[in-house]
């Protein structure tokens, strides 16, 4: 018998340990919200985007797409060079 204050449990992971679609979508949304914080360190932002890439995979074992990865790396190098030049 459920009580009025009972917490709703998150969906159980699939048999292979892969989170369900709802859980992945929720995590991606929460991480995206955190990454919008203006004081977020760039290294943390990069790690968050990497995690989103892993979470956004469609099939277990499927590699994340690489669209924009090279551009992001070049941009990061330009930003690091600009900081060192100061």
C-alpha cells in the first residue's frame, strides 16, 4: 500500500545496466542546466559536455558522433593560447 508521502523511484536500469531513456534525458537536462552557470570553470564545462555525449548514445556500445569535436579542440587551444599571452 503506497502512502501519500512515498517517493517515486526512478526507472530501473535495463538488464545490461544501461539507464532508461527517461533517466538519460533527465541527466542530460540537468547537466545542461548546470553548464549554463556563468562561473562554471572551462574544464568542468568540457567534462560536462563529454558526459552529455556519452549519455546521448542511442545503442549500447555505439560510439558518440564526432561532429564539432575537432572544432571544439581547436577553439580550446586558441583560448589557452590567449590566456597564456596575457
